C-alpha cells in the first residue's frame, strides 16, 4: 500500500470532517424562538436602520417592520448620502407612517468614523431612541414577520439577556449567491460556539447585522457605536464590548421568518469581502497564509484525488453540500440546491476579495458602497 498521500489526507480531510461535524452540531444547538406569545406589556423599542443606496430592498424591508404588532416600536432610518431611490422610498413611507417612522438625511461623514457606524450612532441619539428601553439594529434589506419582536421578547422572558442576536435566513438568487453564501454560513457556524455565548467570562459572543437587540443601558455603558467608530465588523464587536462590560449576550434562530438578500450577484459578494476580509489589522501580515488556506481548503477534493485518495476526495466533495442541506433546511425551510456542487470555486472568490482588501489596506482605506474612508 502506498502511504505517500496519507499526510495530505490527514491535513485536508481531517479539518474538513471536524468542521462539518462542528457546524452540524452548532446548528442543532441554536435555539429557536417560540410560537406566537400572548399579548402583554409592550416595551419601547427604537429600530435603527442605516441606508446607503438601498433602493432595491428598502421598501419591502420597511413594510415588514411597519407591520410589526409591537405598539412600542419606533423606526429611525438614516439615509447616509444615498444617490438612488432610497430618499423617495423614505419620503413615501414617512408620509404614510409619520407616527412610527422617521427618516434622517446625513450627507457628511466626520473624520474617524465608518459610514454605517456613524449612521447608527446618529439614529441612537434621536429622541425616540433615547427614550427607548431597547435599541434594535438591523440592516436596510432585512424583512421580518409581524410577530417577530413579540416572539423575541418572549424568548428574553425565558432566557434573560441584554443583547440578543437573531440568525436570519439568507435569500439567494444569482448563481454566485447560491454557491457561496450557504457555504460561507458553515464557516460562521464553526466560528461561533452558540452554547458559550451566554456564559459569563467566555470568549464567545455574537452580534448580527440583520438583528441585534440591545438594552439601552447596556449600549450606553459601552459608549455605543461611538466607542468603536472605525470597527468594520460593528455588530460582532458591539456584542463583544457589551459582554466584556458584564452584560449577557444570547443568540437564537430568526429564520426562516427573518430573512434578507445580502448581496445582488457576484460583484456585490466580492465587494463585501473587500470591506470585511481584513477588518482586523493583525490579519494583514497573514494574507499569504490565508490565501493558501482558502485555496487549499476549496481544492481539497481535487488535491486528495491527485494524492491517491479519490474516494476521500469524492466523499468530501459530496459531504459539504450534504451538510449545507441540513443547515439550509433548518435556516430557510428550503431544500438543497444543485449549485452547491460547485462549492470548490468559492476559494477563488475569497482570494479575490482578500487581495482587493489587501490593496485597500496598503493604501490605508476602507471602501464600501462608493465611499472610501481613511483608516
């Protein structure tokens, strides 16, 4: 028997096998919101939404939040210099729902801020938000069922927390979205040990751009977004700072009712990686290792076959979509997608995003939605 390829088998198949089992276990551990609770006292909630050129999705998202059956909800949308149809959508919804929704226009980004962080900070300082017991931060493309907030507060009644993140379902339409996003979600599951998130003193924490609900007192205790104005991964780092301040963080399943289309096609996907792939400066020197890792992991089935283990390569190629199917079913309620068979191409997409991000970091900028911010 030829043992020459066994080290490569252990190097590639071992981590993949452990990762897939971890992802499946953590998806199982993710608690779900319960059914529709009885109507009780309605806490005061300020929903803060940053919007920059979100005309494709903003209307549907706002309509879903305006349909929430929580009387204490007020919605604040910061139009962060949009040049598309966003202002018109906000004017229309604001006129029809003047008592519940208010839009603010901001055309100036102060030095030392990223755009989204500044927009959320502006929203959090409005009278409606200052009077609220809870702040909800959600991206401008997120849609929610009418009972979502009541169910979230019912969950908090049973599982008290100061910051609750809900994992949404992700809608995918283009081929690139269908191949990449369910695969990338496996990585999210591996990275976040959900059982450890509420444990005091544990490193694990979780904030999610689609839905991060935080007590006003906890938000103020860490100086809110003003406490980390240049943090690109603002949702996760807000959860980290809140937890380090001694508050409780929890995470639960929001999908399939809570859902969004994160990106519209291949270009959006790569531009998002350009913004986030090297969010932490410590990652920049590790780019060569990161590129080798993502390309090696994606090409693992081919490398295994070339090393004399075609069976292991085929099993891995099929095993990744099989794990994606289990996760996708619970998250979205939908079945598998034939496009997942092409998951090895994702390494090349990630490599493009990492290299683009590296170019920005060398120039000392962060780029998102047509805006460059000096780091």
